[in-house]
């Protein structure tokens, strides 16, 4: 009698479809849903931070991300280097301005962590390109997507610019 329930569990495990995650969909992150999801064949799960990771082509991780390859729920993602108020930042390396500040562009070659954009700085004119982060709890960067793009939320912690809704799991209602 105890053999039948065990056989049933084994059969379900063998025949239950194993789903994977397509490009640019979330595959891991603290506070997400507690599980790691494998990416579709040919894709890698790259961490942006400890709170968000998504599937991308190999060697296509943005330089501003942690770029830790996440291969299980126990993968540890290092914290970013924290830059103090008025410290030089670049938005291209895995760094983060101290809480309450943004990395704001003064000239084409100089940016600083500031609470707001000073008059005459270039920071008001910048827009985000496709797949760049545009929102989420703790995010302090630009929220302005380039023309033709919209900022779509995936979770409380992550949103990015896209031409169309990225799909299942994204908040795609118009508003």
C-alpha cells in the first residue's frame, strides 16, 4: 500500500512540465517569490542586485549590474559600492549613491551623487533606452524612457523601459 503513493509522486515529478524563463524575465531575487527559475536554453540568469535578476544572452550583462551568474536560490550577490553625497559616480559600474541621492550628470564626463539636479547640469535631459531600469523600490535613477518606450513594472523592486509589455508577470495595464 505504501508503494502506490510513492509511485504516484515519482510519476508526477517525471511528467510535470519543467518551465523555464524567457529573455528579460525575472529568474531570481530576494523578496521575489523565494525560488530560482532556470532560464530558457542559451540564456544566463544575471543579477542586477540581490533583489532582481533576469535572463539574458551570455556576456550581455549591463556594466551597471552586479552581473553575478545566479544558478540556484542560494547564490549570493555582493552589495554595490556605496558612493557618498557629492561623490563622483558613473551609473556604469556596480555602484550606488547613498540613500536619498541620485547619480546626476553635470557634464558629459562628470556626475555626482546629489539630492536634486543643480541648475545648468545636463541631468534633466537624459532618457533611458530599452531594457534600462526605470523604477522600483530603492531605485533612484532616471524614470524617463526614450520616445516610443514606456516604463513597465515587473515587481515592487523592478521596472524597465520597453516598447511593448514584456509579457506574463509584468504590470501592463494602461494608465
